[in-house]
C-alpha cells in the first residue's frame, strides 16, 4: 500500500511524497525545527496525523548501557540501513 505525505520545500510550499511506510520519524538537533515541522504537518492534515513528542515519552531502564557518540551513531546508521 502506498502512503502520501507532504513536506514544505525551500519556499515553504507543500511538496508531495509517496512511500510504502505509514510512519515518519524526524530526528534533528535542538532548535532545528522538528516541532514546528510536526505542527505544520498536523495542521495540514489533522485527521490523518498523530504526533508524539519524544521528550514526553522517554523512559529508560535503570541498567541502560551508555555509549559514546561514535557507538551510538553506528547503531543508528545500522538500524536505518536495514
């Protein structure tokens, strides 16, 4: 099944994309506009968008193992490439 979603282009115009995945995960630095983008997507299609703010949903096990930046980056790129 194909899913259609829209994101703003460099001129803030709605641009259509099609994917086989029905979820979009947005990752970026603090202040990079993730929340604003999510709000924009939600505003355009309120009935079809369910936005979850990560900060409100974080929970970690007490015995979680910490990793340095390089180790964490390798895991993220491995996960997204599979």
